[in-house]
C-alpha cells in the first residue's frame, strides 16, 4: 500500500509525530557549554547569522535550540 502526501509516494513508510520525535532523541547535540554560549549570545542581542559565525554552529541548529528554549520557557 502506498501512502501519499502532496502527490508524493512514500511506500509503506509513514512516520507519525511520535516516530519522528523518537528519531530526534538520537540526534547529536552540542555540549552544554556550547549550547549555553549560543543562548547567552542570543540573550545579548546578537543576530542568528553573526552567532553562527561566532560559534561555528549551523543556522538550523541555532533555530532548533531557540525553539527548544521557547518550549521550555512556556512550561
């Protein structure tokens, strides 16, 4: 059976939100000191692009960390 999403066939593979979250748990993370440096620079008012140049972290990594921080603060 073929699952369709926006006219793309993914065969029998269909990931639910829980399946995707379990994939994210196994991803590599920056050490706590690096994440602390990134958050501190964001709080100081540095832009995401300059922060990427300063720390060497990818833009997507910084944005993901920012989203995680927002979720943690909302709780």
